């Protein structure tokens, strides 16, 4: 049933499914149990609202063994011949410069295509979560991709950080992590932290405040660049190899008024 009071507020040009800023969703009869609010804010039929959700992405790719083997060979060679960037988040290990995707190596270029295709899928969901404007309304929208390789070994770590001057950040795993049975849970894993930092002021029992992702070769993970993340100390005799990357939207997609 349509709420007459709410109907009276529909003077902003917003349609039934996208009320203007500050409006509550309009119950649209039985057409849908979930009415859309600005961005991805939702209220279901029982009245439960989800405000400011964080949209992330994870996808595993089969058939990447050959590409991963070449990436592993290339990056281990790169470690010997190229500069280790010391100002990044990792402590120990190796961090290449941020021009990884400029390398002419076939596997690097194949990975670049894979990440670009995945990023376009993620972008649709992320953009819809962050903006009330259709992505198609941004003229000549583009994204700039930058990436770097990372090698971690026994005891190496990536401290908590985020990625300034970017919109989408992510990682692709070249190698899988085989946990050392004697290591603590989550060793060598990526941890993504709840961005609602104030939730920790009065946590409930078993509060879920982190998501732990175990590195698996062929898996790509993406998240908004503001999301704090880190890698717990790597334990064991193996080598953890990944490609981290940033995507920055073209300037016309950024609100320059602030
Ligand atoms: Fe990072």
C-alpha cells in the first residue's frame, strides 16, 4: 500500500525506487520487499535498514596455472634485478615499483586483461553503492590502473594501511598459501577490517570485525581503497607472491568541491 504522507514528498523528481536524499523509502504495495534508498541503503519489509554497506569482491579463476607459473618466475627474477620499494606497508619481503603492468611479459599482460575485466564488474556494484548518479552519466569515465608485485617469506608482514588517491584496490594471488600446521590461525592471510571503527567502543561477544582471506592462486580480491587491510606474518618455508593494484577514477568522476 502506498503511504500517502510519503507520496506527498515525491516532488524531488526521484522515481518510486530512488527517493531523494533524506527521504524514507516508499512502500510500493507488494511489488517488492526491499525498497531502494539513495545509494545502496535498503529497508526491507520488516523495517530493517542497511546503511553504508561496504561492497567488496572476490573471484577465483581456474586455468591460470601457466600464467601463474610465468608470473612467479618473472617476479622472483624481478626481485633480484629491480629496486625494492622500502616505503610501502610491508616489513621485510619485496615490493616492486608501481609500474608492474607496464612490463612487456606476456603473463603480466594477460593478468592486466583479467584484472581490468574483473574491475569493470566490481565497479558496477561499487559505484551503485557509493553514488545516486548512474555511472553512464559520467562523461568519458575512465580508470587508471597501477600495480606492484609483493613477495613475503617467513616472518614478513604488511602492516595495517589503506590506499590514498585511489578508488578501488585489490590483490591477485600468484601462489597459494599452504598453512604451516604449527602457525597461528590466519598467518600469512589478508585481513580486511570493519571500516565502522567506532563499533569497537562497545563490542559484543565474538564481534565480527575482520574478514580473513587465505591466499589462493588465481583468486582476485577487490575492495574500496579506504578499507583498512593488512597481512598477518607469513609463517612457513614457502614464498607468498601476489600482485597488488589500485584503480583511480578519472577526475570528472570525483567531487572536486570539497
Ligand atoms: Fe594494501
